[in-house]
C-alpha cells in the first residue's frame, strides 16, 4: 500500500509501533523479570479499560483451553467469585483510569493476590501506598498499540 494512503488514515503513526511488535515481544520474552508464581491459582482476573484491557481478552483466549478460569473486567466491579486462589492483574498504561483505580482499591481489600502494570500516575502511587506489587511499563505510544 502507498505510504501516503497510510499516513492519511494513520495520523498518529501507529503503524510504526505495530511494525515493532516482533522486537517488543522478543525483548519481553528475554527480559529479566521474574516469572510470577501462580501455583494454586485457579482464577485470574484481568482488569483494564480500553487498550489497557485488551491484554485480558488475549489471555482469556489463550487460557480458555486450561483449567484456569479467566475473567475480564472492563468497568468498576470485580466478580464475587474471588478467593485466596484468585490472581487479579490490573493494567493501566496511563495509570489514571478511574474504573481501573476503583478495581485496584477493591482488589486490595479481597483475599486475592494482586499485581499491577502501569506507566505511573495514580495507579503507581496507590501501589506504593498500599504495598501492591507492580511493574512499571513504558508508555511507548497509546495502549491500543
């Protein structure tokens, strides 16, 4: 396709980010992050809005063939099926999405294990204050990318 046509519709240059996906995936795979211990976990809840919530949809599809129940929350409310064997994963690239911050507050009150991924904002502040494990992620473009 002609690059002028792409630029006409892709004013923010998101195609450049999409073209970097293989490199980003390789870097993430080879990162030094510790593998999260999910032994005993039988329910994973992914919470995030918009593009930040898309990762939950992807993992829900991947894990659909396992014995792990996956819920995706794109709103304010957590399911009532949370136990000590639940892992709640919060994702907010901006770190300031009200729905996701509400879920994070309520997740901390539950018996579940909680982890967050954010580029900063109120989400990072809340994780520090409430002693919630979190990973700081780069804000490369927009969450949709």
